[in-house]
C-alpha cells in the first residue's frame, strides 16, 4: 500500500504525453499525423484508464483505512523563504480523482464520434488530455501556490476549449468573456494566497490550517484582515464555479463543443471552485462571517440559476443555468458546514449532468440531420419536439438524468440534495424555504426541457415572422443548397409555430426539395403524394453511433446507483457504515464535526423530509406537464376543465398573466445582469477611458504641443528681429512708441493709469 501512495505523484502526468506527441507529430509529420488522426483516441483513453485504475485502488485503500498521505520537496530556498512542491492524497483527493477520470473517459469515447468530422479533431484531443492533466494536478496539490499554478492551467484549457470553433464570432466572444471574468476571481485568489502567507508564513495546507487555528485560538490574528484574505480566496471559487455575481460566463461557454460542456462545465472544471472551498474549509470554518457569506452566495446562486433556466430556448444554455443552480446547492452546504453533503451532491450531480449534456449532444447531432449545421436551430428547443420516436435510447437516458436532477428517488441526486435540504432546516428557515422552492423550480424547468424536446410533434417547418405587421409565410429549406429537385405538390405537411402558441395549421407548398445526398443518415419513406408517381423522401432524426450511446448508458448506470455510496444504513451501533462517510472520516474529524451527528440517522425523520421534498418536485413536474402540452392537451378535452377556466375571474387572469410575463422577461433576459454589466461596467469603463483619452490628447498633449508651437513662432519672430540691422531695430522702436502714444490718446491723455 505504501508504494501506491509513494508513486501517486505520477498520476497527473500520465495523460500529458498525448498533447506532446500530437504537437510533435503536427510539427514534423503533419500529413501522416492528420491521416492517422483517429488513432489518437486509443492512447488517450488508455492512459486515462491507467489513471482510473490507480484512483480506484486509492479509493479502496481510503475506504479500508482512511488516512492522509503528504509528500513534499523543496524547489527553491532563499533565507527564510522556501517554495515547496508536493502531492497530497486524502479522502477528498481520492474522490475527485475517480470523478475526473470516469467522466473524462466517457467524454473521450463520446468525442471520438462526435468530433470525427471536425477538422480540429487532433487539436480537440490535445486540449482534452492537457485539461485532464491540469485537473488531476489541481486536486493532488499540497499547497496553495501549486493549486494556483494548476488553477491557471485549467483556466487556459477552458479558454481554448470554449473558443475551439474560434472562427465563429459567438465562440470567440464567449471564450474572451470567460477569460476576463475568471481573471477577476484569479486575481483575488492570488491576493488571498499572499495574504495568508503573510499571516502564517506557510503555504502548505496542513501547516497553514494548524498555524492559523492556533493564532485564532490565542487571539493573535487581525480578524478583519484574515476575513478579507479569506474573501479573496473565495473570490477565485466564485468565478470558477460560476457563483453570483461572476456567473455570466457559464451560459455563453456553451458555444464550445458539447463534449466540452459535459466535461468542463458540468462535472470537473466548475467543480474546481467547490473543491477549493472544501479543501480550505478547515481554514474558513474559523471565520464565521466568511462561512455566512459562502452560504449567502450559495442560496442566491441556486435561486438565480433556477429562475434564469425557466425560459431558455437553447437546450445547452438551459442545462448551464441548471449547473449554476446545483453548484449553488453545493456552496450553500459548504457555507453551512455540511462537508459531506456538499461532496455527495458534487458526485451525484457530476454524473447526472454529464449524462444530460451528452444526451443534449445526441439531440443536437440528430437535429443537425434535419436542419443542417446551424447552432441556432439544432440547439433551439423551439425546433424540437416528438424526438421520442426517433431517438428512444437518448430519450430514456435523458429522462434518467432529468429525474435524478429533479430529486426523484432512488436516483443519485435525490439522496444528496435531500441531505442538503434537511441540513438547511437546521441552519436557517429562510434559506430552507428558498432551497425547497428551488427544488420545485428545478423539476419544472428540467421537465420543460424534456417535454419540449421529446414530446409532442416534430416541429421542423414553421411560420416565420419578420416583426412587421404583414408577414409572408415561407418554408425553411432543410437540405442545403446542393442536389435540389423541384417536386410539384399540394400537401399539408407539419405543424407551424404561431406568435403565441403552437397550432396545427395547413401549409401548402408549391415547391419541395429532395434531401441532399450528403446527409449522413438513412432516409425512410414518409408518405406518398397523391397523383404523383415519385415518393417524397425525408430525413428523420436518428440515434448516434454506438460509440456515443455507450458512454450515455454507462453514465446512466452511474446516475441510477451512485447514491448507494452515501445512503446511511439502519444500524446505529456502528458509526459511518455508508461508504462516503467512512472515506471522509479524517476530513470530517479535521473540521471538528460531532461524530454523533453522523450516527443519529432517524428513519422516520428521513422519510418525512424526503416525502416533502419529493412532493415539491412532483408538483414542479406536474406544472411543467400542465403547461407544455401532454397533460394540458388531455385536460382541454374535459368539460369540467373548460368550465373551471371560464369561471376564473378576468381580474385574476390579468394578474396571473402579468406575473408570468414579468417572470418570463426576467428569465429570458438573464435577470438583466448581463445588461447591467454591459451598460454600467463595460460601456461605463469605455466612456471613462474615452474621457481620459480626450483629456490626454487634447489637454495634456495640447499644452505640450501648444508650447512647442508657440516657441517655434517666437523663435522665428526673434530671428527676424535680431538680424543685426540698425534700421530694423529703429523701425520696431518707432512702432512701439506710436502704439504707446495711440493708447494714451485713447485714454484721454491720462498718464496716471500707469
């Protein structure tokens, strides 16, 4: 067992040869490397499998004998300053290693097919492998300066992957936005690291915790300065984990490829902020104001993320706001001191959200078949519907992830979210009400996405409005510009989208195009047009290849059964029987948690709280079903429902419509936070610098240039006056005398004014 700990330092560097070899190959053997590009997925997956093998072994060792292993070596020594590097293996590290590697392997396998037709295939896998190296280095770091080093590498990989399709203006803008906002948090993190080094004289975690706690116990530390430094450390986590108010980069980061959204912005990179707070919790727990601030930021973020996800049309952006909300739950748990609950929800959410993002990639992949390559159509929920018949495996996988995120038992997120909700009752009744209400909102917006995507009818052709009073109706050509053959027909095709709702409207075409032969899917006959010998062939969405379905099925199994690791058994005589509590024992003891709290598991209280939380989630699902077609359509056929709607007072209808419109506007416009940043920060700073630039160019430079020009003319004038000719001097002298007497004349001959 000692050997596995002794050589654990090599784990972060196992995936590193992939980007190096790809770079060398592209530099010296570009043609051969590009021709054999599909070969690189095998070593990428193989190396990460080696890492996961070691990670599982470490986790088993931590389960059987929870311990902390630290190995450090000096990098540079100068007088009293010593910069050390090392690696730390403890329960938190072992959990994060498994989380990163399992999700990473699934995403790599998925990406092989998803990115197979992209010209940047090799670049994609190079970035991915380097990101895995950076993330593994981050979670095994033994000190703050080492964490900051890998923290910046993770941010760099995020920048490259978000802007992977950099020729697309939205992607270029999104990666710049993520870069700038994360730099704000990273600057705060650096200042916080320097501040705590000033206080304690150490950067190593365990020395830092011990020294700081002793200083607090002996009242030898300035609490105001320590709180400020802790806030600066927390600022780094706010930016990286997309917490309010530095959350605005996460939805725009969905411009990157969908596998990137699954790996970075659902399971691993955004979890880095949660990991940092969890790692520093023994330090932060001695500062009650910071703990309260962490809980406050968490509760604001989880509510804000849920409200902003209510009306998003882009499927990935809706899932991004969902990620933001769930990260708020984790941050709330950390602020309450619920270390175990936060990490438990980090694990369950990672697998559930990775499954949902990969499912959204399958949906986008199938939608590109019928709308061509267009991110504004293939990711738009408005253009979806009825996909359950065509991609049933994706539908089942997406449903599993949706139910898990909604907190429906026995799926993974139910156990972790329910634990956070229960702890919130003990912390604050207001926070608890908000957390429970947000659970209902989560169920609502997740089932909204599911219903708009898979239920109803396939919405491909729409009535399009240009914003003018008179609008012409036209069809959208789905098949591209090549291989068009006109077929005369007169046929009612598919439902159209009106301005206010979905209706089935007859639509008569004079022209219809055959499918482009370059489309990758197999076409099937849809119908035969009357009085026409030729069959009209259309392309329907289809399931992706097995290499994309396999990771989704594996993540679906994780989502189904991952909650087992944190379910407490019914035997109260033995402490820490659930796997997660047993593994986290050293960390929980370090936080001075009461061991009895982990033993006091009351089955009656658990069932009562679980029933309440599941009821709220079920109510959210019911409302979503009511508003988004299936249930609503069936109720419309019932007489009592129609009579009930008619009997609702008009004033009550007006008030409800106003409330709904306000909520919709708030959600659709992202809470006006982006508008505030653009108007008062971006444009305000730009205006300020324009004023400074004007002052610098016109005033400062104007004075300097004016003095130079004045000196030039004065010099030129003196040059001609001082020519050495007495006649010139006499002329100037006479001129001054004449001017002087003329001035006396104007004053009436009065010389006393002098």
